[in-house]
């Protein structure tokens, strides 16, 4: 069981709760969602508590992440898209913190659960749809009919556009989920090699050096992936919001 | 009914949860729960275990909702405020700096203007002084020249007087010398009137 690389994704109940026959137990996943929110909001709250004109190190990290997302959103969706700033910022910080917390050994990775990433992706897509139809009415459908396409090709292009739009929540959620899952499984497998090889005597210990180095390198790579996936999630959110803000233009 | 437990144990081993479907309603229910229980322990890949989805979704909504609320109500306005405040402060400081620079420029300009006027004033003063000195020198020279010419004139006058006197005395000396010569040559003393007349005629001839 200890060497099962999927064991780390096991969700188990800490406080069983059931409302109306549906399971709402407080699980280890819930615990780490709470931890993620506590870490992220605690960091952002306390680092900016002094409101320093000259920022401390921590405050400038918080400011950097703010400006990072602000410029990303402004580039992606224009200044009209800035009303979605709290949403993109929350998504980025939540995903980033969840990914980074997952890097601690024995910690549960919230974003390695497809249901979580899918819920976040659906939140983005529903926001795009609802705001798009609210802002542009039926003109929002022109997103699916790019300007300058010959009439003959329009049905084909539109169906491709619709399929690509529908696949957005899937690609958005699966990308994050699969990256986190695969990275953690790979780490676990390589780390497992170290343990099992070093149990085979002197030769095994010598041979275990290779997977150990691999594990170290993978850990570094996983930190990069943790940031990169949060970044990609935020960038794509900005791009999708651009459709909602500007319609099909 | 006695077959049911066996079925329940057998179904997960087959890995086909639908194996019991259609045999008996009671057996089906039993089998389904058995599979679900087994799956939770080992079988299904954990992220695809849909029995955990409802609780994960609920807690995600609670935690992310709270996070979103905190971000929107507290963190985003605060960080935005800090950045705006800093931006304003920098703009204000830049304004202050440009105002001070303008002031310094004005001061430099006044200074240069004053320097130029002082230089001009100094030039005038020097010019006046030079003029005054030149005038004084000219006056002095004129005074000295007049004085000198006066002295020259006086000297010439005295020379003329002395010359006249000398000429007058030349007659007397010549008379005396002529009287003495006549006395030596002839013997008797010649009268003063004769000598004077002879000298006078000689003077006229000379």
C-alpha cells in the first residue's frame, strides 16, 4: 500500500457528514482546500497589513502577484476585462497555492482531483457564457462565426468553433489535473525505486543513486510545473474572458 | 436469496459490476454496494472515484467561495490601494521635483541676470573712472604746460633783460677800456664825452 503511487490521491473521511443522503464529509481533500485558502489568504492578508509605501519582501511578493495577474488580464481581455480581476486573481492564487502545498511530502494535492479542476474550469466557462450573453445578448453567438469567413465554409468553421468552445472546460481542467497527477505519480515511482533498490544490499544502494538524482531533479521540475500550470490556467481564463468582454470581434 | 452473498463476493472479483444486473433486484442492490465499498478501498483510481465528488464539490464551493470573498473584499482593494497610493506618491514627488527644478532654474536665471547687470555696472564704473582719469591727466598736462610756458616766458624775459643790461654794460666797459687805452697811448686823459661818442660811433659801425 505504501508503494502504491496512487495512494496519495486517496480521499478519506475525517469527519463524516451526510446531508439528505449525499456525502458531504470533511475529508483530507477538504482539509487541504481549507489549508490552501488559509495559506493563500493569510499570506496576502498579513504581508500587506502594514500597507507600506516601501514594501517589505513579503509585501512585494504579494504586490508582484497582483501586478502579474493585472497585466496578464489587461493584455488578455483589455481594460474592460479588469472587472474580472478578483476572479482571475483568486483562481491563480488558489491553484498556485494548492499546487505548491501538494509539493510537501504526505500532503494531499487538491488540484490532482479531476472534479476540483473541472469545477474551477466550469466556473470560468459559465462566467464567460453568462456574462457574454448578459453583455451582448444573442450577438455573443458571433464568437462562433469569425468575421471574413466565406459563407460556404461558415457551417464547417462554426461547428469547429463550437466544438473548440465546448472542449475548453475539458482541456482547461484535464491539463491541470493531468499535470499534477502525472508529476506526483512520477515522483512517487522514482522515490519508490530508491527505497526498494536500497533494500537489496550494497549493490542496490549504489544503483539507487540514479533514481535519487532523478527524484531531486523531478522535484525541481514539479515546482516549475506547479507554477506553470497555475499560470496557464490564469492565462487561458483571461483569453476566454476576452470573448465574453468583446464578443466575437 | 442464499446465492446473493456468493454473487456479491464474486462480482468484484470479475471486475464487472454489471454482472449481477438482471438476476434479482435484491442481489443487484447488494452487489452494487459491495462494489462501491471495494472500489473505495482499492479498486477505482482515486481521482475517478465519484463517491468523493459530492463532498469535494461542496468543500470546494465553501473554501473557494470564502477565498474569492476575501480576495474581492479585502486583499484586492488593499493591494490596489497600496499600489495606487505609491503611484500617486511617486507622481506627487515627481511634481514636487519638477517644481523645485523650475524654482532652481528661475534662481539661476535671476542670478545670471543680476550677474550680467553687475558686470555692466562695473563696466560703466570702470569707463567713468577711466574717463575721469583721462580728463584729469589732460587737465594736469595742460596746467603743467601753461606753467612751463610761463616759466619759459619768464626765463626768456629775464634773459632779454640780462642781455640788454649786458649790452648796456658792454658800452660802459668799452668806454672805460677805450679811455684807458687812449691814456696809455696818448698820455692825456680823454674826456668822457669824446670817448662815449667814439664808442657810440664804433658801435653803430659794428
